[in-house]
């Protein structure tokens, strides 16, 4: 007989992160509540917001398109990686799709940690990585009625150079 | 064998559709799909010769072998955030 198997234990400081791709308005308070921990003294919420000008053109809004079935696992994997790099950090993120107006949040990243330094670092890293690899696209809609897909980043896939 | 092909954003506009099926002979790799699409005429002739592709929702190299029922997604440069 082997030793009594112990039940799987999730470390209280690194539960599975929370990721969602949604067409609903983003709720920062709700996301912060998901990642809060009694021993964490720092909670950081980053919001990316649609702005009214880009490259000299007046912006009416942005239409976001997402490969939802892939974007959610990609986001989850980024958050897991952040929690591995900064042990003790808890992370959550959401990205919107659909038509957003100026002033609306398109993305939010929430991080909590015992102290603030690692929260700032993890939050910045998650946003930088998300912009590189999340299968989401923005089509900027201008006040003059024109629109265009913004130039983006190519996710790494060992595909060789263009 | 048959694979499902998905297009998003700019590539969806080039293709004129979000989704199509393609019949391939066994042993085909992702770059064979790229070659077929670019040779098919229409907007997809301007697809990059080495686009980013995800098979079954994972980014993969163009040398990746395909199996029947695979989902091959063409991913234009991403611009989330």
C-alpha cells in the first residue's frame, strides 16, 4: 500500500487566473474582487480606453474583432505565465469586442500582490504580451466616415521572416 | 482529407468569407494551404507568403502537418489593447 493520496491542493496565493473575451462593458470592480486576497496589500487595475484622436485623425470609435475561442486560452496562458514569473501575484484580464465609442474601455488587466512593485511589473508585462499575441483586431472608425484596420504585431510562430 | 479554414479581420475581407472548407491530399502541411489560397485568384492573392497561422487554436510553424478535421486560422497582425 502506498501512502494515503492527498487531495489536490491549490496554493492560496496562485489560483487559476481569470480571462474573458466579452462584448459586455468592462467592470473593473468586479474583476478586482475576483483577484483580491487578504494578504495582498496592492491591487492594480489598468484600463485601455478608446481615445478620440489617432495619427491626426478624429476617431469616432473602434470596432474590435476577436477570435474568441482562441483569444481566451491565449489570455489565460499569459496570465498563468505572469503568475509563474511573479510568485504570489494574482492576475485577471478581460478584452472587449464589438463597436466601442471614445471613452469606453477595451481592455482591462487587474493584478494583486503582497506589495506594489511586482503588481506594476506584472501588469505592464501582461499588457505588452497581450498586444503581441492576442488574436484581436481593431478597425478604427473616423468622424469623416472612413475606417481602417490598424497595423498590428505578428505573433511569433516560428514561421520565418516575411 | 478536409480542413476548415478561418479568416479574420483584413484576411476575412480579402477572402470575402469568414470560413471555407478545403480538400487536401494526405501529407499536406500548412504552407500547402497558403500556396493553394494564393493561387486561387481573388483577394487572397495578396495574402502574405508567410502569414501567421493557428491550427486548432495554437500558433504553429508553416511546416506543421495537417490532419483531417483540423481548423486552420489565418491570423493577420494582431492589434488588441
